[in-house]
């Protein structure tokens, strides 16, 4: 079997984050290989049914005293939203059709000249000093090895970082517990009008059942979203706590437990004859359980919850956000929130996308595993913000190659200028 094995940039993970990184580097003239463990692009949106896009804008007051919407995640994300809007596959700026998304991402990477490889699971790497030389992936054709000048870890779990011996942290301090895992699912044949009008009734009954010990799911409420298909609802309400999302046996237990919780909720609807659910049928549970938090890079700069609350504007900022610091209790019930005031936002420095130079000079990280603490990660983990850090990682890799320097010495002024030239927002 013959295949191209050497690239300028190799991106691990084909979610929103990895696609943004790969397309950005390719559009800047780099040869790019995108490695994805599943058979499609979209990452958490496709594999875990993460839906909808969480809020990624705020309101600012213009000189005439009028409030106007101010988008904080732009660039490649805006491009996707605009294309989905043109095809009628998104409602507003958040409720997207994930099947349409898969096809759109296929088109984007092909148009950009990215080489995709599906069903490719990272299984090894070679490092020489503080440089990664190659990565190996398990495929149907056996183990394939690829070399590159730069590598971008968009796996969500910092898998390449760990293999490369780059420091990471897991979950919160001091116990390393992570936010709960959740298996999303979809229910069809629902009279959505009747169901949502009855929310006070089923919310009250849910609370009574929990207090009576009739629910084993520790989540405090039922989280459900309208899905943009007639008669279909999207549930993001299972909760599995105290299991390690990077321990394969724990993940197996979590997925089995979450499927049991799905049936527990459906039985609740049936037994209480909840309006709108009379003909409801479970049609789909996500292929993989959703992971909010796992490993995070310990890089050049560890972004903190305090930085976010202070709305820090870093000189090397490459992305911005103001999604609330949304921490689902790692031990059981309850969800804590810190909401940012209207018209405020924080920024993310390029230094939070890269390891320390002594650890690795040709590795960047995008997505929920960037260098941050438990509190900061609770905000930066959402898909819109992950997409922007992926886009910045792809641009950063390209600039470092052009300058012939380690990523730690890449000109952040050039990175920021390029991001802004392609429509991204750095928070200025």
C-alpha cells in the first residue's frame, strides 16, 4: 500500500476544533493531514450529539445608545453557521442539523486541500529531544506512521500530549474529579407544544420523584432542547459522576450506566402520562458518551477562572468568550454558574495553546484540553470557543513553520493579524 507519509502539519481529531485547525493551516499553503478515530467529522457534535451551540455572543451599547449583538466566536465558526443557514440546516445561530454538519465539514476540508484519514486511532509517536518526529495510528491496514513539522492535538483529552510526555492535569484540584459525563439522546413522535406547555407539571413531578429516591440519576433537573425536526426532542440530562473519562473501563461503565438512566427517564414520562409524550419513542442515543472535562495541557500559561472573571485582555490573545463558568457537580447533584455581565468578555492567550519549550517545541493544542484550570475549562470547553482555539492553533502552526522557529517563539503579532484577516475575533 502506497500513501503520502510526510506533511507540514498533522492535526489529531476531526471535531470543530480539528477541522478549524486543519483548514486554517491548509488555506495558508501548508500540507495537512487530519486524523480522526471515527468515520466522520464533527467530533462531540457528531459522536456525542452535543447540541445546540452554547451562547457565543453578548450585547454592547453603540454610540447611539442602542444594544447590538456582538459575536465573540467568529472566523471558521461563522463560516460554518452561514453555510448551514444558507442550506436551511440551522435554526438561528445555534440549533444545527448534525447530519448536514458532517457533509459540510467534508466539503470544507476537501476544498482546503486537507488530507483526511478516518478510522485512524492514535497509538504511538516518536520524539527526538523536545520535538515530535512522527505519530502512528491503528487502521484497518495496520499501523501507519506519519511525519510532520508541526502537530496539533485536538483530541479533547490531550492524547498526543500524554504520549509525548508533555505535562497535563486531570480535572479539579485536589481530587482530580472531572465534570460529569453525559450521554445525549433523541426522542421522536413528541407533541412538542403539549410537552413544553406541561413543563411545570413534569418539573414538579421530577422533583417529587427525586426526593422520594425514585431517580438514580443525580442530576437536579431535566435538561431538554427543541430539535429542528418536527416531533423530535434532544435530551442532555443523564449524569455519570466520579468516573475517570480517560480510563477506558470507567468510560465503559459510564456508557452502560447512562443508557440505563435514559430508560429511567422514559419510564418516568410513561408512568406519569406526561402530555405530548404519549407516542414518544427513543430513536437514538449518542455513539459515545459526552465528556465535559478530562486532561488539560500544563503549558506556557495556565488560564484560570480568576482570569476569566477579571475579563483579562492578554497581549497575545487569539480568541474571546463569555460563556458562563458552568460547573456540573463532579460528585452528584447541582450545577454552579458564574454569569458574565452584559457587554463583557475574557480573552485566551496563545500561550495557553502551547507547551513549555523544554517539553515540546512543535506541538500546539486546541479545544477543551488547552492549558487552563478546572474553573476556566468550564467556560472555554464549549464548541464555539473550541473552534476558535483550533483555528488559532492552525494559524500558529503555519506561522511557526514560515518563521522556522519553535511554536513558543512564533510571532504572536503575525498570528493575531492573520486571524483577524480571516474574520476571527481576538477580543480587541
